């Protein structure tokens, strides 16, 4: 196998870095500090393969920075941070790591749902601040889950894994909005119109890819269409949600709560959310367990290995 020059933009699990170093002439970001656009553009001229993450913006200016990189092997399933049109124009293949983080992300979706429904974040903050005065019948009363409707916006692998957990674990009913009915191993009602799903669901969970087609999909009008007293969960991409409209709905009481793991300009979190009590804010933990992060790295590595040997890429992005 040819010794490709490979740049890994953030630290990966040690096991994966060691394997990649055996395969290739690999450079690792030892300081784990996000690289800026100028540094990424220079890398396009110095390496054969670029291995970025969601924290890297691989836009047209970066891709135009050089003609050497011929594979962008993304560490992660989402790819809205990569300009695919420019990559295609430059003859650069782009891959991702689908499938391996399905269960981990579904776990976080249920974590957010449970925390929001049972007001766990509010309770922990109160307790740690020394403000808890003891048990009482009206204290931090939240919502039960049994027989409530979970409405999934999008019904791919992660949404279906979330639905299975909600239905079989907590007795929730499931409905979903998607372009077409899906074959799934969980009982779920297909709803062809987003507005109808939003009006029906007690908990709305977002599972659509990022990009121009889904930008602000859940805007002020969509939030207004949600059932009063319902909850919104987002483990998809920050750009699919209007955070100003969400903040207003939480403050007014139209929504009972929300839980977010993703934001449009990470690591910045929309300032209007930070002082709202009835929202759970996590720092993009969707895939953050050791088994999943290693599996993601091995999946990215498999794409690099296939590229080096001239084999078919396992996970190409069309």
C-alpha cells in the first residue's frame, strides 16, 4: 500500500490513530485545537487525504486551496460542513461514517427527552445551588411518557432507533413525517404533512440531515403549529431549527420544554437559550461513547484504506 500523506484535523481515539499511523504517513493535531480556514486550505496542497470532523468548515475557499487532496474522509455521519459541489468540481471523493453511531445518537435523543420531560436539568441546578427545600407534591412536576406521541421528523436509522426505544421502553406511540412511508420494525404512523405531525405529537424529535433543503425547517410557523405544552428534541443539526423562535415559545409557555445537542455555529450556543430554565443543553454528545467513537474512526480508516488500494470506497457521499 502506498504511504499516503494524511492529515487528521482533531484527535481520534488512540487505537484508531495507531492503526492509521501504521498504514499511512499520518499527521495528527496533537493540540486538538480547531484548525482555521487558512490552515485547512494549506493542507489541501500538502496532503493526499484530509480527515476532518464537524468542527471543521471545509468550504469552497478551503477546497480551492490546493490540488493534492483527492479524498476527504469525514469523521462523522453529517457532511453539511463540506462543500460537496466544490469537491466534485475538483475531483475529490468525500466519505462519511454512517451506521456506527445510530444507537449512541438515539440514546442521547432519549436522554434529552427524559431530562426535558422530567425537568431533570432544572432539578439538578436547583439542588447544586443549595435551593432545594425538600420534597413536595407540586415541585418540578413534569410529563409522563406512556401513551404520549413521539413525532419523528425524518425516519432514517437514528429516528427508528429512537422510536424503538420510546415505544418498547416507555410505551410511547410513534408517528413520523418523511418524504415517503418507511419500512420499520416499530409500529409507527406515517404522516405526509409536517404540520399535521407537529399538531399531533407530544414530543417532536428532529432527525433530518443538515443543508439548504432543511435550513430552518422548524421555524416560527412550525413551532406555532406544535401542540401547546409539547416538547422539542434536536440531535440532528443546529441549522434545521430557528432558535429565536424556540426561545420565544419556551418563554411564553407554548412549549413545555426542549432538549438540544447540536447548534448552528458550534461551539457557540445561541445566547437567547442560556437563561431559559426549561431547556436541556448538551455539548454535542450524540456519539460520545468510547465504542462508538472508535467505530467511527475505524469506518473512516476503512475509507482511507480503500482509497489507497484503489478499491471501491465503502461510504461515498454521492
